[in-house]
């Protein structure tokens, strides 16, 4: 979990609250990390055959994905795990929402997995 501090000046309205003095508010944003690899892989398991398209939709470089494919001898499960590890380590927007977006993209077309991810993690 990533933590940010936000310093607000006087007289700022947040939701229904009016802050009349300077305040520091902590906002917690849940960003996925490599420690979440097992959980992410488990949620993605049905769609693992589309690992390369998922990786592209998550913003990973095609050269990196090709390298994973060659190094893992074109075996789906190790390729998918390595792709997810790369995304969780070096990717941008490492969130359940980004993963759900990738799953429902036209090239992956796993809207059932995307819906399950949104229901379980994005509400």
C-alpha cells in the first residue's frame, strides 16, 4: 500500500466537510506489488492463455514479452507468471482496475474475469 500526504489550505471543502484550519490528510492508495503475484495469478488463471495480449494492454514492451516467451520455452503458465511479475515490479498503474481493463479489452476478451475483478476489488 502506498501512502500519500496532502496538505490542504484553510477553507477547503472535502465531501460534506468544511475544513477551517490547515490539515494534513493521508490518502491510502492500494497499488499492487510483486508480493501480490500469487493472488493476481489466481484471479487471472482462466485467462492465462492470453498472457501476451494482457501484458501489452498493461503497457509492457513487446520485446520484453518476446524475451519471456523464448526464455520460458513458449509454456503458458511460466510466461504468464513472468509477465505478471514484470508488471508488478516495473509496470505503471499496477491496480486491479488496470488489470480488469486489460481483461475486457478486445484483444483479450475476458469480460467475465474483468467483471469478477471489478466486483471483488474495485468497489
